[in-house]
């Protein structure tokens, strides 16, 4: 097995979280399976029509289009990025044979995407990493966390707080509180992360998958001018089981406040039923969380599937 630098999140061979234990024992998994109260989802949900994403934007702007789950298409003046591209019918092995069924199709089909320059790949779970979807992106540069290259060749792997230049973009891997596994034998053999992208005068934060932790405040301290943050709000019930690795909407709003992002956009909901909450529960809970924390709906919003938001950089952003 490969070895990695020993750090506050790696023992040299396996990775871990500095602030929480996210692993679950077989007994805990069995308890969840025996006691879970899973709310039924519809088998399919049709998409509403939206205007296509713009073919260009000005410097200091980012056009953010929600494709589904954790997949966003992001266009800046010089670059096109995509986050955790999953276009398969299931979030499982080979994307069609096993795993949770997709209830909403990708809002933009893979073959209709513009040429993508940079792929941000946060970790190796099946609802975030599908090799067939990555192959459909042609020659895009794939930036990911340490160890994920064993599942997808020709990647640029980063440890937390390390960065790489890709075209006009500086991509920094930042901490997340999660875990990794694609088989019973490779748990935490690769790292998980979020990303901060600085490009064309805009700063974009993609959180990947994460439980709530002090890491959000540290990200905000190191990147004090985040223009738009893409933050997970779904897959959180039951809390006794999911809390270390998946935020609920209240925690997502707290993460928004910790990072100081001017605008946050919710993700990781309404596509694959991974946990027990109802399909629309994250949206209702986000409404309550914004009210509780006195956050304006425009500051933490949700895009419809296929909808695009154009975010302008702060006037104080570096150009």
C-alpha cells in the first residue's frame, strides 16, 4: 500500500478526522438497518425547464449551474469547472447495477456539457466518483485528494492546504470531516476534502461531503473573501448515526456563517436517497435554519435542478 506523510489527519497509511470519529462499527450499522424509519421517496421527479447556462461571463463573475446532487457546472471568464461529476442512473458500482437509484435525471446531460477545464473530485464514494462520468469529460484536469488516483488515473492529488495551478485557476484542497471507502477493504486508504478555487477575481468554495466541525472557521480565516460556497444540506437522518459525516441544514447554515461566504448554495439533496429523511425535508429544514440564525434567504439559497445563478465577486476581492 502507498505511504503518505504523517500528519494530524494521517498515520502514514490511513486517514482520519482530527475532530471526530466518523467510522461506524458493524453493530451500529446493523442497529441503523434494524431501526431505521425511512421515508419513501418518489421513484422519479421531472425537471422543470430552465435557460441554459451562459456561454461566457465577465471577469469577477461565476455562473453556477446545479446539475444534481453534488454536481455543479461553474463558468468563469477563462475557465469551466465541474464538481463531483456523477451522471449515472445509480450511485453504486458501475453506476447502473447497484446502489441508490437516481430520482431526478442530470439537469444537463453529459453529452451537452461545454468543454470542461477542471474537475474537482472530493472523495471516492460512489455518489461522488463515477469513472464513466469522468471519462465522458475528455481531457479535463482532475484535481482530487491523496490516494484517490488509484480509482481514477491521471489525477493531480493534493493533501489538505496544498494547492495546484490549473490554467488560470489556483485550486487548494481544504479539510472536510468525512471518510472514504469503495470496498470493505479500502476504508480511509484515500483522503477526502473540499476545494477553494481562486480564478478570474472570484473565490469559490466547494465543501464536498462533511460533518460540521471547527474546520469551517479555519477555512474562512485562511480564505476571507469567499464569494460563493457550495455546501451539503442533505443525507443527515438519523442524527445519531449520520452527524459526524453529514451536516443537517442547521449545521450547514452555521458552516456558512463560519466561512464568511457572501453567498452559499445548498447541494447533496433530492437526487439519491442515501438516508432516512423525506425528499423535501432538507429544503424545509433550511428555511427554519435561516430564520433561526437570521440569515437572509438570498445569502444561503438553493438552486432548482438546472437553474443558474451568476455570482459577482466582492468589490474587495483581489483581481
